[in-house]
C-alpha cells in the first residue's frame, strides 16, 4: 500500500499477508504485517553550525549515551577493560557531527566520563578527540547496578528535551548484583519510552534474562561478545545502526470493529518481541503498540484478532493496521501508512484450511525460539531427556525453515544425527560461550522465503 508520510520523513509501506478465508463459525484471524521504511529527508544526526548552542541554532535530532561497565570484574582478564576502552573509542569515532553524546562509567554508581557537566556534548572533531582522551578514566573497581546506569542515561537525555531520537548502548560483563531485581524493574519502568537501548554482554558471567529484560523494554537488541577482541567491531556496528535512525516513536496502531479483540501483536522479524502488553489505548477500539526508532529497514509483525463468529458468505474488516507518528502540539498523530486485515467465511474446505506461508513460517520461528530456551533451561536443571527433545525440535525447525545461523549455533551444542527428523545427541564438550550464544540469539529469526 502506498505510503502516506510527508516528504521529510522516511517512506513507510505496509503489506498484509494472510489467508482471509475462515471456516463456518471460525473466529481467529492471523496476519503478518510487513512494514518497510525507505529514504527520508531528515537524518538523525544532521550537521549543526559550529556554535550549536547559540540562540536560534537548530536543535539536534539525535543523541546517544554509552554506558560502560567498569566494575571490578572487568579487570579479569585485563583484556576486557582494554577492549571496552577501544570499543568506546570506536563508537565515539562513529558518532556523526552534530549528534549529542555522552560516556558513562557504570559500577554500583554511574559516573559521567564525558563531557562530565551533567549534559551532552555535541559531536565534532574537537569533542570526539576530547571524549577519547577521557576514556583513560575508564578504570575498573566497584559493583554492578544497571538500573542506576539507566537512570543516569535518562537524566542526561532529559538535559536536552529538544532531541527526539535517543539511544543508549550498554555493555556489561556481570550480573546486576548491587541492586535488587525490584530496583532494576523500577528503573526500567521509569525510563521506558524515553529512549531505546542496545545491550551487550562480554564474556560469559552475565545473565541473558537481565539484559533481555532491558533491551526488550527499551526496544533494542541484546547480544553476546564472547571475546573482548570482538567489542570494537560490535560497538562500531551498533553506533552505525543508531546513526542510521531517522524517526523515533513510531507506533503500530490496530483498530478492530465492535466485539473483535486483539489476541496478540508480536514483532517476528528480525527478532521475536511480544508487544501485546505494551498497548496504549488510542481512541474507540484502537490501540497503539510501540515500534521504536526507524531508519531504512523492514520488520514483520504477527497480529492475531478474534472476531465474532459468522456464517458462510459473511465478509468483514477484521482490523485496520496503521503506522502513526505523534505530532507535538497536535491531538492526532500523522498516519504514515495503512493496511487492512479481512475475514471471509466460506464452506470451501481447501480455502479455509490453507495456512498463509508467512503466518506458518513465523509460527515456526516462535516455536524454534521457545524450544531452544526450554531446552537450555532443562539442560541447566539436569533434565537431559527433555533438553534433548527440545533442542532436537529446534534443529528440525531451523533446518526446515532455512534458519542457517541458528542451525550452526545448535550444532555447537548438540551433535546432529538427522536434521530433518530432529534427532540429536548432547555434546560433552560444550563451552559456556557456545551455550550462552545460542540462548542470547534464540530470538533472532529469518524472513520468510519469497
């Protein structure tokens, strides 16, 4: 469907994939919504005048805060702290002129490393050089309190309320041991919706569930960097991705007719993310689901609607899917693009039992993710029978759906006897890094084959 966006925004297109035919009396409608953003007249980091703080100077549209774990464990081995400094320097080098930025050292406290005045610096040759010079102050010692780090990032972002695109990068090597789980939850709740965040765990002593909780709430990514030597490339890539964002706070709005109910809304590509609990009401029978910031990219969402039962021959609009962008000072958001989900009741068995290839594919990807997570959990609990069954199912699905990346990760944890049947044997020499990499990347998906 053609984009409805204004010329100074990326072009958003919405495509709906579904089998709209339902059997007599059936109520569940499933659709895959593909959202594609291309081009745009604005950039997250457009250049500013030399005196960017002068009265009348245009406001920056993008900001990034780098949160670096400097707890005592980062010194063991010493390559971790050294790798963190080098990675942060690479990230700073990648920040474009005009983008606001800061670097924070995280321990049981959160200390500003640069610029150090409670605010954000404006990227340029001089500030980038000064920021890299300040990285000598990144030294290890102290505990780990990630909620405190997030709160510090929030205060820094709030020092410039004119900035719309706000992104954080968080690096840690350990568990959140110096504040309670409730403290972390409160901090996450406090900053949710204020900025997005990518999280990285270096080594193997951190917890996937903690970083995933943060990245999920803040609509970012989570990944492992098993060896400190990989930090530079990873940080550079994350920052390049952040610099490519052009518009923030885009929401997926789902309108349904009377007596219809949204069962769930999930992002299914490039990774799995359940957005169902993030709904905010948006007028009669409509709800908004956050999608975060966008650059030139494409994502898929699985929308499931329960409609009132109807007889053969009935046709209804099951949902209207819109991409919307809030407009400051205006009651109504800008509609960037729209698509329709339909329901048609039929007595043709062939039509009503046909599964949309897109829906079938992503249903399989969701099963793949849960099979991996349940299998590794069973392995940790010593239930190798269940672990073997679940990871065998994961191998079968990854093989069948062409998810080669996940299949290769599974091969490091189990010996694959028959990929088609999912027959596997547990390997005795599985490294903690391979196991944690599989767990961390279990939610990454592949797009449906054309």
